[in-house]
C-alpha cells in the first residue's frame, strides 16, 4: 500500500500525501476555518510524545523549499504551488492524492461545514492480532494522519446548496471501511434524508477493513440500506470516485449514486488487478480499471478534473434540485 | 475414500475396518463371533466422530464448508423444497449458472429460491464457474427477487460461494455495481426474505444475495469479509497462515451468533451435512418454515423497519476519546500524563 514517494525521508511514512503536505502532523492549519478544527486537546493528550518528535523531524529532514517530482511527467513541482493547485500537476494534470480535509476545504463555502461525529473512533471488537494488532495499527494511524478514521462527514454549503458531504481519506489505513466509516456515513445519510438534503460522497478505499471481520462487511449493507431510503425520498446522491477505489466500498455506496463521477486517471474496480491476474492468468487490457476505462464501458457518468469538481457539483445540484412541479401541472 | 479431510481420517480408518469385517467374514471365520467386535467398532466410530466434531477449529470448519461432498443449493432444492422450476437469465447479457433461481415450494408455501451453486465435478465446475458469480448472476437474482416482490412471494436465498468472480469481464460489466444495487434494492422489497449461509459465505459475493429479514447459518458454514487465505496473505504475508486468519476473523457460525451478526444456527447432523443430507435438509426446512411464519405474521411496513434496524445495528465504535486504560495499551509511555487530560476531555466531546 505504500506508494514510495519520490523523496523518501527516513522518518516520514512513505504515503504520498504525507510527503507532499507541508503541514506537519498534529498542527492545525489556520487557513481552514471552514472545518471544525481537529480536537487538539484530545489529540495532544493522545499523541503527546509523537508530536514533539514530529516537529523536530520537520526541522531536520525537510529541506528548504520542498520540490516534488510528478510521477507521470517527471516535472519538478514546487510544493507550495502544487498545494495551491489542489495537488494536480500543472504540466500533465496528474492528480496526486489529497487529504479529506483539504478536499472538503476545496469544495465548501468558508465556515459552512459542520462536521458530524468528529470524535468517533474504531474499537478492536474482535481482539484482532495478526502480524500487528488492530490496536497498534489504529494507534499508529491516528498518530500518522491526525485523522480519527478514514472518513470525514458533515453538512456544508457547496455554492448555494446545503448538502451532506462524506469524504474519505486513503492515508488512514488505506481508506478501509470499518464500523466507524459505515456508521458515520449512515448518520450523514439519515440526517440528509431527514433534512431533505442531497448527498455527495467522495470515496477512496482499498475495501473493507479486515480487522473488523464481518462487521466491516455489514457496513456495505448498512450504507446501501440508508441510501435506499434517501433515494426513496427522491433526493440526489452524487458519488465521486477517486484514486484508488476498490472492493467493499465500490460494491456498496460508491456504485449506487444517481450520478457517478470520477477523477481523471483514478484506478477503480472491484477486485485488485493482481488478484484478477492471478485468478484468470490473463493479460489485463491497457488502461484496465482506470476512470477512462470505466467511462468507455459505460460504468460512470463523467470524468471530472479536481479543479472543476466544485463547479460541476454545483451545476448538477442546480439541475436536480430545482423543482419543476411537473406533476402538479399535470394533475391540475 | 477420495474426499476426506485430515481430521476425518480416524473415522474413515475405523469405517474401513468395519467394512472389512462385514465384507469378509470368511477370512476371520475361525468359529469366533465377530458380531461383538462390529458393535464395538461402531460405537467407537460414533465416539470418535463426536469427539472430533465437537472440537473443530475454525479452520477445520472452513474445510468442512468447502467439503467436496457438502450439499449444495440444488441438493437442498431437491430435498428441503419441492417442485423447483428453474428460471434463467438476467435479460441483459447472459445466463450465469453460478447462481440458480426459480419457483419452488417450501412445505405448501410458494416461494422464490435463489442460491449460489458450485459444481460437483470439473465439468460442472467450469459450467458453474466454481460457484463464483459474474455480474449477470446478481442481476438475475435481482430480476427474480423483483418478480417475487411483484407477486407477493417470499424469497429464500442459499449462500455458498467463495466470492464474486474476480475477472476482466466481471469488471467490464461492473460487478461492484451489481452487488451494490442488490444491497440497496433488497432493503426495500416488501416480501419476507430469509438468507441462509449453507457453505461458504465469501464476502461481497455472499452479501449480494444476503440482505434479509433473517440471516441463518449452518453449523459448519462460515461467513467472512475475506477468505482466510486472502487475509493471511495480506496480514501474515503467507497464505499458509490461513488457519490463524480463520481464527482471528471470527467467521464460524458460533462466533457470528455470539457477535449477533447472524440470527440463528441451523444444526447439522453429526459429521457434517454431507454425512446425512436428508437430516440436514429436514432441519433446514424446519428453520425456514418457522422464520417464514414469524415474518408473514408481520405487516410489510414493520418487516422493512425491522430489516433496516437489523443491519443498521451492525458495528462497534467509540464516540469519545480512548479511556486511560485503552491508552495505556496503545501509547504506553504517555499514558500516565495524558489520563487526566483525556478524562477532562470526555465531557467536552460529549456536548
């Protein structure tokens, strides 16, 4: 799962997002007033020691003016510009992965996002011990990502539309779906249904969270059930697929949007390419499981570049939520 | 004797001895009465079987669930049901023989039955794709379930699959969507739905026909988010750790009932369902009829409410900061200092 970054340092875990982000873990970006600030008190209480070492390592390892090499066109990109460009290469439009908070920031109106269930965390219900225990995995991911779990949910304003927004973050345990991801999304969906709001879920995930066994599988049924009632209320649900998006998440809420959009170049599918290759012993077709491949096979509505996402979402919501009252005219 | 599992060996050996005694009385005919010995061996078989099968490990249960002689969906359709009339095709692309479905009668009830179906030999396995369905299987299932809904027929699903098929065609025709749509649509079908895991409950491929008012599981079946081998490959980096993974994932009927992830266990005859299909089918039928009766007594709206509540309740999480005790385990060193802080933080977060 570790996509080795172009400039790996000995201390920063080799997730692309962590390297490109200038914000050191544990420090709240003051330029994000729209978000509920992360619960700093708890966070510091919980990862006090790591935070200290984190700030030290920043001084020691990150050189002045960090540059990032685009893996696609090999252009050296100045980090600050890359961030300003929503982590999209301005030469070849390669979409780097982006954190959930940054993405929410790029979509909602300032100060409009009310986060829900920000404190909800996973528990090791099965007492799972493998090569590493689930407890240790959680602890290290809390520390590493400054996130509580793999999804952030809340209600915010996108242009003129109030909407339920769920955004996943791949850096937390590979965006895997456990009880917390399922529960937070279901609460978001239920609240949106109750308040007659559209829903946008931006997903990226490696699939269900093995450490929670069957509980993670059941989140698939649970989220789809909540969406069934949201759909019955004739409310729009837009699913946005981002790189990578696989397995349990794809086989549940991500695939039942009224509209399904994808970011350019995103890898999307049910089974991973290696599993398919091992099972079928066949060569995979070129571009297999990319957003473009899905579009050509009629599986998604559109490919939307990250920088156009907000405008396009507003456009779709405009189109779907302005009531034309056809039925009233017909029955009158 | 071909299809034996390691832990079945002692029973098979005894059985062999017994058969020898019965077949060739002349070789032992020294005027001695072997009746007594036969009885002794029979008792010993029974005792050994009881001993082995009351102490099965999760991995042994997985092996039993995959036993090549284990009854499959069509076997139960011949025994627990009557008048099965198979219906084919998804009306879109193809007939997927990894999922069978159609009309049947359960007692005197008309029902629609669906189930994943493995093959008994290589030829049939190719036809049925080893019980791993393509998108067409899930779409056929949905078509038949909608048919059932339209005509007020209860739906019974039997689950026995290692998982949905990971292939190029399956991806091109969007297997993820086929499963996801079933999960959503099954939530709102008015008719009663009962799902039973009869063998392997392999992840999304199983859940794709598994959203139901009652979820039952047979005693030696398993239901898991990932195959034990798959989990072992990822977490232990070796597939041979599958038995450890089977243990850790909590996938046996007993574990799942304990975790409230299934509603009831359908007991199997001693030695597993393959040992006595008639008895296994009779028990299954009895359980299905009981639940069907209970579900039919409810108004549809109430059934849907309960169905939603049932899946809604699955999941465990904390809505507060970790307690000092939990912290001590995860962040040992800073535990003492932060205990006071996190305790103070709890009321703040609850607000």
